[in-house]
C-alpha cells in the first residue's frame, strides 16, 4: 500500500540523497523579487499597511513561493530556497522585501513580548536558558524545538564567522523511534499534562504557562509534535503551582534528547547568503549550533524570521487549541501575542486572512488565568 500523501518520516540519508526539497530561483524569478521591491520602495507604506498589491510579484515569482510552501506540506516537511539577491539589499530593503514575500504566502504572526512580526535572528547579547530567555537574539546553541506557527521561514542575510549550523529532524521519525525503543512512552508524550512556559511572551490576559502534549494525532491521521525542553523546564522553575514532572515524563524527555541529535536522524545544513529555509512546525524539529561572530557590526550573522499561518496547513488535535488558538485546517492561528498588539496589526491580520481565503477568528484565549488556576488545582 502506498503511503498517504503529505509529510513522511525521514532520516538524514534520505534528505541527503533526494534533494527535491531544495529549490533554486531562476533569473526570471529573481528579477520579479527585484521589481516588486522597486515598486514597494517607490510607494512606501508601513509593513502592516501593505497588501499584495504593494509588493506586486510577477506570476513566476509568485509560483516560486507557492512551490516553497507546498514543499513544506509534502514529503520532507521542509524547503530550502536558494538565490534571493540579499547582497543588493540594505537591511531596510530586505525587511520590506521579506514582508512582501510573506504577503504572498500566508498571514504573519507576532513572535515575542514586543509583538513584532519580523524578528532579527542575530546575537544581541541575549541569554538563552534564563527566565524569559529566547534563542533568536543570542549566539547560543539551541535545544531542539519547533516554532509557534504553521511555517517558520528564515532568510539569511549574513553568515557567522564560525558555527551557527541549522539542524533539522523529522518529528514523525522521532515518534517512530520512540515506538521502537519505548512504546510505553507514546501515551505519556500524547497526554495533555505537559506544562510549558510562555517565556513572558503571552498576552496579558493569558497565564504565564500553557498545556500542550508533546505528540498528537488527529482522527484523520495528521501527526504533530511540540517539543522545547527549555520551556518545559522553565515552567517548572518559574511557577511553583505548575505540577511537577513525573519520573516517567523525565524519562520521556531524556529519551527524546538522545534521539534528536543522533546523526541518523538529525540533518545539518549551513544557511548561505540568499537562502530561505522554511519548516513545517508540526512535522519537523530544529536546533542550531553555537556560533562565533565577526567583530564588525556590518559583518555579523543576521537572518530575518517570519512566522506564517498558511492556507494549506493541517488540522490539529483538539487539545492543542489552548496554545494554537484554532485547530482547523488552514485557519489563522499560532504566534505569541506579546503585550504590544496594535490596532494596525488587528486590521492587518483580518485583511490578510481575507486575501488568503483563510478562516479567521479574532483572538480570544481558550484558557484564561482563572481557567488555569482551576486546571492546576484539579491536578494538584
């Protein structure tokens, strides 16, 4: 019987020998991104006021982005697009160009406490494993995790002096390996009694932590995983009322930590200037090696990150609504609200959802602070 369409389990040797997940832009496609940026700069608007018409891509360039998104929802759950002309762009140019691309791919989500829609991935002196710590503004090596959007996209402007390798693995393959080694832990991983810290990036009406299983599957057979041990540990460290991890939960986390970095499962790639990496957050996990930067500010490692909700996304299990906000296939969801949501953003997400033909429900937390107090009290 042939496998069902959509993402499948893969190991390192698979993606090394079948590179159909790597797309190279043609001169015609590249020219389209140039012309769209020229138009956008000639008619400047704030990012959140822009529409697709403000970044008018020719059909060939639009189709390149469509293929990239489709590739993330297919066999590998990831895509690497090579050839964006970042050497021609200033930092401000790239921000406009990248946001313009996002307008043709999905609905951008806010990513941090400041409710920013584009994050600069560079060492800004941040700390990783501290209260409220995030990885994107440090030079640290990162735990395996997935981001809080259907697709996370990284566009590389400059590389590090040394290190900063991107590591990706199939969370479907991770599930399969757990089933081989410790099938008893599958039920543990799928239970809705895992608590994770928002790392201070929640909306003010939300509690500081949330529940989400580490693995799940819908009735239609769509698999999804969520793993970020740093945030699970942070919930234990920072919130006395969070139920303590059980011994078997610790065993499960330890097992995942032994499988994820193994060469058999973990594929390493170096993102080069002009590369855009796109990952399906439900079927891949990723990390990064630590890096050493150049001394001059204009030479330091710099990528830009978009979190995108996309029309072709899969459905999610009902238990995931607490974090994702909407579990319907193709719905606008995900992101972290932060504490600086503006009226301009609210108008943008509604307008962009309509442009993409995506179901959209205005933010209303599935679990409030009072709800979480009751949940925790029932467990404790």
